[in-house]
C-alpha cells in the first residue's frame, strides 16, 4: 500500500468512527433519558463496533506504511476510545507531518 492510500483510508475511517460514535451517543441518550426506544443503540451499536475494529486495523496498517513511532501508533489506538478523538488525532497527525497532506488538484 502506498503512503497516500494509507493516509486516505485512515482519514475516511477516522471520520466514520467519530460519526458512528455520535450515532451511538444519540441512541444511548434516547434509550436512557426519555426511555422511549432502544432502536438507536440496536442500530448504531453494531455499526460503531464494526467501524471501531476497522479503525484499529487501518491505524495499524497506516502506522506500518508510514513508519509511525510506537508512541504515535499507541496514541492513534488510544484515540479510538473517547468519542470523536479519532478526528482530533487525524488533525494532529496531519499538522505534525505524520499523515501526508491531501494535495489540491490543479484546475
């Protein structure tokens, strides 16, 4: 896998993981606060679980392709636990030069 493809895959999965967290949090709110339905958790629970596993796999592949340090790799993996932290890590890694920036295509 080339570095640009790894970085693109990582960005996509990082954002998807954050979005699935939002869906799961909304589902949990509806389940426990107004106690109206468990449907949101039943839908977003498995979705979030699948995307979480995909994020871990893609993070490990990206770490290998881009030769991240152990510290950066662990931070990427830890970022999968708190809600929306995967987007924070993606932006941090881009600023630090650990993820190649997306180049604008000339018109």
